[in-house]
């Protein structure tokens, strides 16, 4: 096996695995489960060691997160075990104190308090004082699910959060990958996100008024995506028809799109009056966020386009040697227009996703996001010189950026240092790209 070729082909995957392993090790902490399984296990442990039938119980869980679901699970399991649930309190410490005092004043015996870790700590601190005023609380014992060691990084909700955070960047990076493979660049995608979101919200507001229907939502989303696609087509036309460097064209489009976003929105976010608009950005299907499912589908389609169609071969040919491609019969100009148009369409889709997440079209959305998109593509192994790159490499690059950001947040790295790390990662990626070119 050729080691250099293996590292060249799978080096980014190895980096992703090492990053995940490193952040997993440094984020190992004591975990206190709060699911249905934890509630059932807690009740089984209590009943197996103490006579419990008919005994009174207080369910006490901190407000927020999945606290309500955990409290309901504890109450349900308590009733199934023959216990009498006096009160279910999903609250903050002030409310927890009131619940304890209320039971103490009633004179009811309270042998069991089922709580999460936060409320267990509160009860252990407060019960000795409260029991002097309310003797019925002196027999209360606090029970909480058994803890275990596990990395915060590898929690299911954290991994899904990483995928959600990178979904917009990764989707737009599909189009950016194709552009960079043709040795181009597009600096306007961040501004197009804002432009698409504003256009989407304004169209919904215009055609639907104060009560937009689902049809109006689709019409608005379609308008935002098409508008950005037309801008991408304009960009490709300027690059091909007049030979203007893509850097200059997209820089100008970036300023125009951002300025138009603020002008059309009158500098304020445009609210969409139908909460169903949040389905794409906030909804789930089969336990996975809609944005993650959409990202996976688009990457599969893009991979097939680049590896199984003549369009994909044309894109690589144009990036490798445009003159040779032209002499071979490749429609170079149409290929360039296609990749810039597709990138615009995907940026428009990203804008709709961002607008759906916040249920508003915000002219400030996507600020500096174009740099994250380009970083994902470069880190994923696409050569800035053109002609080389893979769609799934870009997905791995986006995951690397997302994992680094998430890991630094989990470990408490401050924002300015995170910017330094991002810059170093990009420089290393470019350096590796140049070294690979020399090796070849």
C-alpha cells in the first residue's frame, strides 16, 4: 500500500477521528442521566432496598432542558410502583424551597424525594435547616439516578448539535467545492444568505399578509432561492463573458447583496407570521434534524453528479486545464456559469434554512460565513489551484471545522483564541495542499 497516497486520500478523515478522540478524552465528566431508563432504574433501586408501597414522594427536578420529561417519567414510575406522588415540581431553587415548606406545613410524612443532580444538591443543603421548622421533613431521603463517566463531546445531543451547526456551511460548501475545483472563488455566499432570507420573508409577508399559508411559505422560499440563483448566474456570466477575475466579481456582489438586504429589510429583521415556517430549520424527522437530513441528501446527489455524470467530468477538466478542456469539446463557459449558478442556489437554500431557524429574514445573517465555507472546502482537501477535490472531502472538512468549534466551546476556549485556531487550521490546510502538489 502506498502510504503517501493513503494519507493524501484519507488524511482528513484521520484528522477528524483524532480530533474526536482528543475532545472525547478531555471532556470526560460525571454524567447524571435524566431519561426514562434512569427513572425506572432509580425506582427499582429504591424499592429493592426499602419498603415503599403507599409511601409519599416529592418529585423535584430543575427547570429547563429535558427536566419536564424526566419529572414526568419519575412520577409515572412512582405511581406504577405503588407510591403516592404528593407533588411534581419542575422549578428553580426558590420554587423547590416552597414545595418543601408546603409539604412540611401539611404535616405529611415524606420519606422519598426523587430528584435530578441539581435539586439533590439543593435538598441535601436545605433539608437539615427546614426539618428543624417542619419535623415531618426530617425523615426525607433524597434519591437520584446513579452517575457514570462519559465524554460530553460524545453525547448524542452534542453530536447532533455539531451536525446542525455545520449544515448550512456544508450545503453551501458543495457549490463552493465545484467553483474551487474550476480554480475560481465565490466571496458572496454569506451575503446571499442574508439576501435570500430577506427576500423569502418579504415575499411571504407580501402575498400572505398577517396569516400566510403553507403555499405562501413555499412561494417565499422558492423566491429567495431563485433570486440567489440568478445572482449566481450573473456572477458566472461576468466571469466568463468579460474575463473578470472571480475574486473581484464576487467581492462586488458581496457588497451589493448585503447592502440590498439592509435596504429591502429597512435594516430590521423581517418577521414571518406563520410558526410553521420554522419546520425546516427546527423540525425533526426520524429523530434527526431536518437540516441534517437535507445536508446528507444533497451531499449524496452532489457526489453522484461529480463522479457519475459528464457534468462532473467537465468541472474537473475545466479546473485542470481550461484550454485543453475547450479543445476537447468541453463547453467551458457553460460549465463555469453552471457552478456559479448552483452555488448561488445553494446559498439561497442556506438563507431559507437560516430564516426558518429564526422565523425571520435577517439582513445581518451569514456575516463572514463565506470564510467558513471556503475553510471547509480547503480543509477538506480541495486544491485552490483547481482540478482536484472531492465532495465528501468537503463534508469531512466541514465536520473538522464544526468539531474544532464545538470542542473549544466545551473546553472553555475564549472567542478570540478560537479565531486564532481557525486561522491556523486554514494555514495548515493550505500548506498541506502545496506540499501535496510538490510531492506529485
